[in-house]
C-alpha cells in the first residue's frame, strides 16, 4: 500500500483530503506542522507528499529543500556501500 503524507495546518482541509485518499485505498499520514511532518518522514516510508508552503512553524518550501537534501545524502551513502 502506498503511504501518502499530508502536511497541512488547515485541519478541515487535511482531514478532507485524507478521507478522499483513504477511500481510494491509500495509507494516509497527517501532520499539521513542519516539525510533525519531519517526525513523520523520519518514522515512515513515504511514497508521496502533499505539502502546504505556509505552516505555523516554518516554510513548507524550506522543508521541501531539507527533504531533497536528505534524499541526496541517502543516495550517496547507498552508492558507497
């Protein structure tokens, strides 16, 4: 099953999108802040991310950059082993 992470601080929007995706058979993880999103990413294998760019504790764009950097670092480590 595909894991989708929604990072959206609007609780109604987050729950509505999560409901629709679950109805289609996806496993959905919801986060409402940048920090909750980072924790979810660290603790789960995420296949797809829906990310709000204006979060109460930081920029979604900055989080996107952090995620991309982390992925690049993992790929470098995997190539070395």
